[in-house]
C-alpha cells in the first residue's frame, strides 16, 4: 500500500540516494559527468544530513513509500517568498515508480498543506532547462513558466533554470485531482 508521511531522520540516507540517482538520470548535460558519476552522492548526503540536523523552521519533507521502499519525496519551505509563496525545492520520484502519479500526489499533498495553513501565495519551483520530462509534467499540471535565469548554485557548471509557479491552490488541486482520476 502506498503511504505518504513526514520524513524522519532515519530516512536521510534513502532520500539522499534517491536524490543522487534522480540527478544522474535527469541532469546529464547540465552537470559534468565527473560530478554526476563521482561526487553527487556525497554532495547530496551532505545536504540532506544538514537539512535533518539543522532544519529551517519552515522546512517540510514528505515521502512516499510502499512496503518500506522509498518511491519519492518532496521538500518545501513554506512562505519562502513574499511574492511566490512556498518554495518547492525538491521533488523526486524513483525511476521504477514514474508514471504512477506519485509526483502529482506529492504536489497535491503540498497544496493541501498550504491551504490548511491559510498561506495565500501558492508555491513555486525551479527546473533545469535540460529536464524535459519535468518541464512537460509541470506544463500538464498547470504550472506557469515565469522566468529563465543562468545559475551555478548546484552541481559544478553553469546552467539555465526556469521558475514555475502555481498561484491558486484550489485550481491546482482540481487539476491534480482530475489528473489522478485519469491515471487510475
């Protein structure tokens, strides 16, 4: 049975491993092969241990698992931007679980949490311009592309990333619920 729950410190290594694998599968061409093949796992382990050892007050991490196997996770920071609202920093689904609606459901859980807390600005994320599958997914679920910038804040190269926003959580949840019903 698919279960969604808040992440615990005992999940840190599984999250870091899935994060590294996701980057290796989706970020070829954005980051160097040297980084992806030799450094990304240590990099993600460092980041995730820091996030669990010293969490920001507004940090929220939810995982999706089935029979004890991590299938996906989402990490967000509530009210991170006065303009765009909650920052969805990470959304990763294992390759084996893609196409099962897990990413959609995780984003739906975030939208419900934003509504439950009465936050009004919605949420946003940054997606690398070489991650075509994610861009297509965000377009299908009503994301609005606002701006593209050059960055070098992760990995070891300069890359292009685009900000996607979802302003109205009720509209987003209608889109997500329709998509989930269609996928069943």
